[in-house]
C-alpha cells in the first residue's frame, strides 16, 4: 500500500504533497529515457491528440522538454488550474484514489519506465501520469468531469459494504475510468481525437488505436467490456463532446440510486 493510507486526505498540506520526493535522485539515464519517450509520443500524437490536450501541452511546454521537477510542476498546476500533484509510490487503495481526485489532487508515480517499455508500460509511471494526463487539466470542462466523476464514484463506494456487490462496482468503475480517462476519444470537426492518457503517453497505444478503430461511447457496453492494463486496449470509445461524459454521470447516479448532488 502507498503512504497515502497514513494521511488525512481532507487535511493534506502543500508541504506533504511531495513528501519523500527528491528531484536530484534522478540520474542521467532517467533524463535520457524521458527525452526519448517524449520524442516518440510527440511524433505518434501528430493528428491524434485533441485540442484541449495540445493547448495544455503548449502551456506546460518548458516543463516537459526534460524530466520535470514535480515541485515546479505542482506550483504551475495549482496557479493555473487549481489542481495539485501528489507523489505516490505503489497502487493506491481504490477509495483513496477517487477521494484525492475529488479534492483536485492528482496522484503521480515518480519512477520513469525502463528502456524495454518505451512504447508501452502496463504500470503507470511518471511519464504516463504527467505527459498522458496533466495537460488535460488545463481544460476546465475535462478537469471538472474528473473531479465530479471521482466524487460520485467515491460517494457510491463508501456507502457500499464490502462484498461481491462492491467488487462488481469497483470493476465497473475501473472499466469506466479506462475507457474514458485512459483510452477515450472525442470528436472534433468530424474526426476522432484522443483525450485518454494511455493513448497520449504511448506510441504503441497510438498505433493500436489506428489499427483497431473505435466505436460510439455506450455506458452499458463500457461496464460489460473487460480490459487489462498489461496490454494495448481492446476497444476505444468516442464521445461527441465532454458533455457526453457528464451525461454518463447522470446515468450512473440513476443506476446506483444516488440522490445527492455531485456539484
């Protein structure tokens, strides 16, 4: 488990966000792999990345040209988006993960994938988290969706006793997160563009998308589609706009009998 389990998420201080993180611990190999990864996905993203991602990358450009210092990145994110970044080690407990996001805190891994995983990594690393996800948080609509969906999922999970029903919920929400935040597509000027972090941080995933194609987003089908994060995505779903994602939250609320507001 991560150290996050020892913290009160509701009272996390700025000084605790990067506790234990030391930028000076990265060696020359880490910096070299970062630059190689960035060059690879920049080429792969050409014509694939959505407008909100491209704008976010432009705003964070200097922070991405080399392996970023999370303290500098954190300051920029908070000033311009209201989001903060927290350094974590290991996989977070499910409820902690959603609670952090609902508080506008993005948990990021701190290690850089090795040379054998430059095209794809089945385990989120610093490059996946920072390059794949953070640029989208400069889009107010998308960042609101992440916050509101995380708040809704967290509220559902904490009210559900441990057991088979809760395990099924966690499975459904894991699939929901994968086929939106990680492997999601959005229609722009009649063309499919990627907003999912798994696509945008992996040249191999980008090629897999081109080979497989995509289908229209449908929440029930998403819940019924198994995936593994150890391989390229088996499917990709496209929305007409981020409004479709908010509409899916209303369906989730109805399905799980949630009456309280997520606003």
